[in-house]
C-alpha cells in the first residue's frame, strides 16, 4: 500500500477512536469506498505491532469494519475489494487483516467463501500457507482456518484439487510431526482440519465429479497417496485424528474424520498405518459413540458401522491373540439388531443397520470361529492409485454424508444428565441400566483429552 496515514498516537484508546472515525466515513462512490479501505488497512497495519498484538485485537478490527455503515451499505463491493487485495498483496500485516475480515465475514455469510472461490482463492491460499509460516504465526493459522472454512462450505473444482501438490500434503504433515511434543499447540487442529477437508473433497469428486467437471479418473487423493507411501513417517497425524474423534461433538467434523478412516481402512497400503494401541483407543471411542447416539442419528450411526467393519477386518486388530473388546463388540452389535430387551436402547431397527451389523459380526475373529457366510471381498475390493474401490453403495454413502457446520451431535448421556439433574441435586440416586458394554478405556482417554480445545470454535459456541 502506497497510502500513508499521518497520525501520531499516544495510547491504545486513541487508536480505537481513530479507527472508529475511519470506518464511519460517508462513502457515496466506489472511489470513496476504495479510499476508505486503503485508509483502514494502512492505519491498522501501521499500528499493528503497537496495538494489535492478540487474536482478539485482530478480530476486533475486523468487526469494526463488518459492523460499519460502509459495509452495511456496500457489502458485496467491500468484500470483493478485500478478496482482490488478498489475491495480490504480499505484506504479511496487510494479509493478516484481510484474512481476518474474510474469515469472520464468511462465517456469517457463506457468499463470501463462494466469491473467494470464484475468484481463484483456493490456489492463492495454498500458496500463502506455504510461504507465510515464518512471517507471522497468527497469519498462518488464520490462512489455514480460511482455507478450511471455504473448502467445507462448497464443492471444489477438480482442476483445483489437481493443483494440490504432494509437497503441500507433506508440508502439512511435517508441521504436525514438528508439534508432536505439544498437543495443545494451536497449529495442530487447523492443520489437521485442512487435511480432513481435502480428503473429503477428493472422495466426493472421485465418485461424483459434478456437472461440467473433467474426468475424475485422473484425480488422485493426495492425502491417501502420501500416507500410503510415507505413512510410517507421519504417525502423529493418525494419533491426532483419533484423539479428535474422541472429543469432537460437531457432527460435520466427526464425518470428516470417519471419511478419512474409511479410506485408510479400505486401502491396502494403509491397513496398518495406525499403531495398535491407537486402534484399541479407536475401538473404545466407536463403541462409546455408537452407544451414545440417539435414535434420530441414523445416518451417522450407519457411517460409524461402515467404518467399523474394515477397522475390524483389515487392520492388525485381527492379528491379536486376545482380540480386543470382542465380547463388548458382540454385545453392542447384537443390541443394535435386537427388537427387545437391551435392543430397546436403539429402538426400531432399519434394514440398513441390520445389513451393516451383519457384515461386522461376520468378521472372522468376531464370528465365534464360525465360517463367515459372505466373503468380505464381496463388500470391499481394493484397487490401485491410493484409492479404495469399496462396494459402490458403501463408498457413495460414506462420501455423501454431510452436516451443517456447527451442528452438534446429539448425545444420550448429555440428555440423560439434563433430565435427571434436579433429581440428583435433591439427593436422589440415579441408576442407569447396564448395557453390558465396558467403556472404561474410552472414558479414561476422554478424560485425558478433556483439556484440548478446538481453535476453530466460534466465540460463544460450545
């Protein structure tokens, strides 16, 4: 920016007062709007080091503009000008303010993310993420958040996905490995979520390219490809997605994790990507989550079951002498298809649940030594090029599952606690019927991870 603001400030209060005057300017033409936006960016970046040292301060600047009469009167023009600036600007401080504005604006109005994508924002964000990490950690994290939010709101074009190089995936995984000693580092989950949403985009495009798109047969899932060839180097990513599934209550993120797990467990090269102990934790988490899903969560239950089968059938769990949680798994699966007694926990059983449960029960090490009636090959045929060629129905059903961002997964346990809170407060003894399924390990893991907080949570949301 060539525009200089001739201000001399003595304290932070003066900074915010001057910023208020800038965004309250009366603009009746595009030229005046452009001038005000240049003044806003020049002023904030000039004093960023002095008065904008926290994420809260950066966000406050963004909301000053978002709530101004200028933006209220000309939202489309203002956001498009900021997008054009993001596509061309190279200065880290200015990029930080622009990225913050687009992120908070997009969370309130999806049209912002759509416009950003229409203007080729995806390749630009990929570029900035790779070149700006050392300039400003706050900017880098916000760029990751913006890429994630934009990509989970809409379908990316196949040519955009093909522009993702192996090196970008490797770079993301290396960041996670470099932070492996600190699970509370704020970089962990922004990076993980970018990888998860890219995997979903690859998965959806491979099976449903969309109208007017080029042949998806040329599209390679770069996330699965890198983990297939170098998974042993990037084990921390695997550990973290299991930990994230263990604590995440947002349905859309659970689905992102389950989609990646499905591909990892149905791709021969990644059957044993996870450590055995992490697989045990995952079994605990899946048992607990399946028990905790209320009757209304049928689609999510089906997705868990579609992931459970290859987890049990293909990974090193099948090789363990003392098969982990075999009895608990059998009790759970039988409960899910029983019409009475413990089966009342799940209510009426639909045909898809019956079919998916039957497939899980026929995993040889769960099948009480009996020969499986149907061969697993009928359900899963593993192909090449890093992609799992599962049964068309399973792959399409897993890929197609969606949930609104921010939507929380219902929980039987939370509902039960809320229903009985007053009774317990009065000294009553609340006894819960025993399902017969032990969740001790999963519960202990959940307690261990309780302190981890998602950096993508919008302020004010649980």
